[in-house]
C-alpha cells in the first residue's frame, strides 16, 4: 500500500488570502472590488488543486494578479498573465479610466508593465508569475498546454472578449474553471460589460460550462463537458 501523501494533502490550501496579501491587493492600481477579488481568490485556490497553471487575460497593473499569484504559490503551480500592457480602449487618454501615471513619457503610449512588475515585487510574488507580454489571440495561437483556470478580464469589445474566450477556453481542463469579469446584463452597460456578458451567455449555451458562483460582476463557471 502506498502511504505517501501529495503536497496538497500534506498542506491544506488557504480559504482566504493572508492580511498582507489582501492589503497589497487593495493598495494596487486597478478596479476590482474586494468582494470580487475574494471570489476570484477562492476560485483560484480551488482550481489550483488540479495542479495546472492559472491564467489571467488582462492584468493592467497587477491588482488581481496578486490574488492569482498567491493562490498559485499555495498550490505549488504557476500563475500566467497575458497582456500587451498598452491599455485597453477605456484606459486611453480622454476616457474616464485613463491614468496619466501609466503613460510612458518618452513614447507617449500607455505602458502598465513597469507598474505591474512593481506591484508583484512589493507583494513578494514575482517568482510565482510568468508574464506573457503580447496580444491575447497571438499568444493563444501558440499555446498547447492545459489550464486549471482562465480568468477573462481583458478588452471589453466583442472582438476582444470573444477572441479571449475562443483562444483560451478550449485549454481549460475538465473540472477547471472559467472566470469572467465585468459581466453586466443591463444594456445600459454596453461598453463596460455587455461584451463579457455575451461571452458568459455563450459559455453557458455551449454546454461545456456550468455556473458555480456569482459575485458582483464576477462569474465562475466549471468545465463539465466538451464543445467550447
């Protein structure tokens, strides 16, 4: 009889981030509310039990990445991030979500990568994250490995949200989780949340995913079948 235990059995995974991690999350630039962040963390911890990487599409300055990376550290897996770090549509000059501090003074373009790196460094999580700098469809076209979790939080147009879903959802392992942020059913939220909402409806209609939790605008779905 094999009496060996796995690292997961020997070291129970946390159910909530430690106070220091939560403080780092709250201090980081970004837009995710605490309740949605805690729901994301819980999903990442659960998915981490599969022993596969946790993926984030759309990192901005690393606020949500802190939670994914800490969950990945606890599970002994890697957090992967995909972002071109030039900012999505609503973060460009002239829009409400634009932050002048994220503009490269030499190029005059958005560049959130330096802030992203500082965020992870301050949280002590750099070693648990692999940052893939590029546009999501191009990275997805090269990707072949299974994922425990894919967190879609990138561009909010139909083009970008659909590309993120089509590029990454097929890589989610059986029992893994698809997490979609900024899901707003109200048509009044056309720019900020209708494209993620349509992707969410598509995922449910595919028969490949079953919804397991709703927290604010965050939806967590489990992969239970084929046919993404």
